C-alpha cells in the first residue's frame, strides 16, 4: 500500500488525517475550593482527579454533588492541561479537576484505546507542550489543543492497535495488583510480629497471647530477648545533591534526575531534569534502591524507574546489618508520624530532620526469630521488586511499539 508524508512522518494512504478539533469535544474540569473537599471517602463522595494523584491512581481528596459534565467515567479519556501538560488517563472515575479536561469522541467511529494511546504518543506530548502558553507554569488552551493533527485508520484497525497496547498495560496493572497484595501481606505480618507480638513461639503458638514473657523497655513491654534501636541504627540515609550544579556538558552522556515528582509517579519522563554521568557513584540510583523523600511530600518507595541521579531532599536508604525489607517496614511504620512532623513546620517547607530518625525506635528480634521472619518476608519483597522491574520493561516495549503503530509503520493484520 502506498504511503504519504505529513506531520506524522509517513502514514498509509487509507488513513484519515485531520485535527483533534474535528473529531473531539473537550470538557473542562472543575475548579473546586478546598473547603468543599474531604480527605476521606464517604458515602456520596467521589475522588477528585488531580494531576498529583492520577499517576498512581491513589486519591487524596474527595468531593460530592458534582454536575455530570465534570464527572469522568471509566469510558472517558482525561488529558492534563496545566502544570504538567500532556499526561493522559482512562479507566478512572471521579470529578475532573480544573487542571485537566475530558476528550470526548463518537465511539462508533473511534476506538477508545486507539485514541488514548494516540494522545499518549510522543508526538502529541511534544505538540501540546509546544503550543501551551506560560513560562513558569504551562497552560494548554482548548483552541491550541484542538489544532493538533491526528491520523487514524478505520475503526477495525484502530481496535486491533488498541488491543495490542492495552494488553501490555493490563499485564502491567496485574503486576501492580499483585504487588499491592504482597505489600498487604507484609504489613499484616509486621503487625502480627511487632505490634501484637503474636509471632509463633517454639511450639507454634502466638507468643504474647499464649503467655510469652514480656520485659520493660523504653517502648513499653516487649518480648524477652528483643532489642530497641533507632531508624538510623539500621540504615544509612544518603541525602541527594543539588543536581542543578551538575548539569551535563555538551555531548556528555547524562542521567535523568530523581526528584519528588519522579518518585511520586514511579518513573522519569521528558520533563525530568538531567545531570552529568560523572557525578559521584554513590548518588546514582539503580532499580531496587529504597528512596525516602524527607522534605515537601514525604514518600517511600522501591525505585524501579531506571538509573538516575539522586536530587537533594531525597534519601537513598542503605541498610546496615539488617535487610532492606526490615528498613522499609519500619520506615513505613513511622511515615504518618513523619508527615505530621513535617506539616507542623508551617513557616518552612515541611520536612523532617535526622534527629527524627534517631528518635524513632525500632524493635529487633533475636537472631533466631529474625532469620525465621527473613525467610517469610524477603522473598515477598524480592518479588515486589522483580514485578516493578518487569513492568518497567513492558512499558519500554509498549512505548517502542506505540509510535510505529500510530503512524502505520507497523500494520496490524486483520482477520
């Protein structure tokens, strides 16, 4: 089949080329005041779909009594237009925030997933950011976005393309759900052992409930033979550096910079800053590293977004004598308390100090019990890390296929 050149490069002759404004309606999200939001999901409330929460689909604010025009269903496509321009989401329900809009088309003529992945393409992302106004905070006007060109085949081929790409994303989502369950399991085990003290004794009975000996400590009554240490006794906390001082030189290889934004979304992207690859090796973050942001938004996660440079305000947590999972669980145990400490610093950007790590005590089981617990939990966290890394590889495959499928460079056979 012959092809033709246009703004997309080369697309087949049987594809239609037009602009977004000719095939889609845009519906602006809702500006809603803080006093009408709640941080708890209550009956009648729905998630407020904010840019900060959308990447991980974990929502921090909820609203009610929203007009239908502002409500997204799982059939809708949401496009971000302010601040972080050009991020695309679907299969989410809630109230669309003012920094986003819904993209609405006739699904008799368009496959939702084809349109979704077209909007996620690098071409559209770059186009939207190039036409967005504002030097400090970008803003994408509806009229500018509607001018974006789009090329598409007949709906049958759209569905085939959408199916390939969505199948990869579904596998990624399965991995995410498995990890969620594994993390719930580790939390349940942690509570059983370190809160309830009902770990199995030598007879297999719950220790505290069956009369296991407890002794006084600075944390109250704890099992006999256990120790009390601090968070900074079990790990070293390496603070990142101001990466703006380590920009790559011309023609020098570089790493993306890991900041709070990247930690929150789980990956770096084209908007991420770059740093020189000649930075001290200790500030290089690799897949599987434990990262804790101690200033601004307090977050904790196992990084799986590829090699990058550690920015200031983030700790790389390097376990000492104990395993990484042990550090993760104890940091997570204190995370809400750390957030309260940070929020109390009203006159500065919320943060914690190293003293807060020293003041946060952890319980250390005896060697026999620690080894028994390690056999249970270490494989779970290894699987969590492996699934995160596998998802990253699947994302790379998807992102490699996406532009080739969207331009018609790769044609999908139709039965």
